[in-house]
């Protein structure tokens, strides 16, 4: 078996970056790791940020782009238990996904859920790790509580809407077109709000008879921060996972004080494998059965070959997609 592999390299990192197919040395699994022959890799905005030069990988992580994959285990490192060569898996990575092979720490592995195609399984890890740790762990979304999901047609948004609906929560979502709003309704949102023509604060307030929602998941930031405060109920929680509209804003925090709100922000990539493993264990127990039962499905916008990674990034940057964009290693 050849010890080289095809992988995507970033040429001219920065505003004019290019993604090109290259040949690199195949990684080898160390203690507590497995080698996965990649069937598909998910595209994430973090990949674009890294290619632009603004989001370097954590220390020790592969410099190759890609935070999630699906595929088969083809080699086991020392001290690996509970997994076998040939197992179909999907995995969360700190880097290295845009390649034919990727090394994965065992805590970051999950089995491909029953009934899910191996390629489509690459759409599952990053969104569900992110949604679970932010909505359930950080924001403490409890039984019977309501939630507003910004970016409802994104990969994270489509997963969050489906999970919250399956768990019986009242779900609102924002999106930027009629088609995307219709998609959010299809995933289970009670009301989808077109942020280009509607005020999400007013819509949420009207729908909840002035109360507001208990939790908001936001990746916009900027002027959404204070607007989110107004859309939250007493003791509500706002959790930001990105600041696409800017990390700086002029905010009246008096609203937060008077409503006893909590405002938090989290990242996932740099967390330890052990911490990711705890999230993965919760997913396996709480979310994977819902996927196997057909109550949650991976939402795949498009699948492109590895050689067309630049095209995939262009599509993601345009925000034209609904759900996940995947790269496949198949010719």
C-alpha cells in the first residue's frame, strides 16, 4: 500500500488563496488513534477562515484543512480498544480532513448511524458536536423551552432545528430567502423568519405573546447581540458560536441586567480529545438513536470531488447552500 496520499494544499494563504490537489505523506496513527480511509469530508466556514490566514490549527493538529470526515478504519494505533479495521465511522477532527486518509483520536470517533449513507455521514460530526455542546451543555436548553436558531439553513442550523424539534422544543429560525425559510419549516421550525424583510425580534415577541424565547443560538454577532437580548425571555441564554457580522458592537447591556440574561460564546476545535469525547458520548446516547429512527437526517447541499475543493469553498462563501457541502475522495 502506497505511503503517499492525495490531499488539498492551500496556496497563497490570504484573500486570494487557492486550493490545489497535491501529494503528501500519509499520516500514521499513534497511541489511542486510528487511521481512517476518507470517503467524504465536510466543508465548514472555519476551513475558509484558515485558508484566509485567520484561524490556524491548534498545536499538533494537521495543517491540512478539514474538521470532519466519514470513512472506514484501515489501521489501529497502539492502545485502541472497541474499534476494528473495516468499521464505518464518522469523526470530528482538529484538521486533516481534505485528504484520502486522516488520523483520528478514538474519543472523536462515532459509528455511522443506521440507515445513513457513508458519504452523507460526513455531514454529521461537526454540526452535532457544535449544536449539542452549545444548546444542551452551555445554554442548558431544558424540557419545554423554546429556541431561536439563526442561520437556520446552514449545516449547523439544519441540525439544530431537527434536534430541537425531535426533542419537543418550540423552534424559531432565521434565514435569508423564501426558499431557505421554507426549508427551515420542512426541518421542523414552527416559524421561519426572513431576516431581509422581517424583524426577528418583533416576530418572536408576537409568536410568544411578548415573552420571548429561552435560548438563542447565534453565529452572526454585530448588531444581533443587542437585538437577541430583546428577543430573549427572562433568564434567557444567548450563545454565540461565531461573529460573521463582527465581534465588536455598541450594546446596551442594561437589557441583559434587567432580564437576568446569560451571554456566552464557545469554540470547539481547540478542545481536548477527552472533552470532545464526552460530547461524542452524549451524541451516541441521545442523538444517534434519533438519526437511526429517521427523526433527524443529514442535510447535504452538494457533493464535489476533492479536486473541486475551491468550487466548494466558493459556494459556501456565497451562502447559496442549504445544509452541508461535502468533498468526496472518489474519482
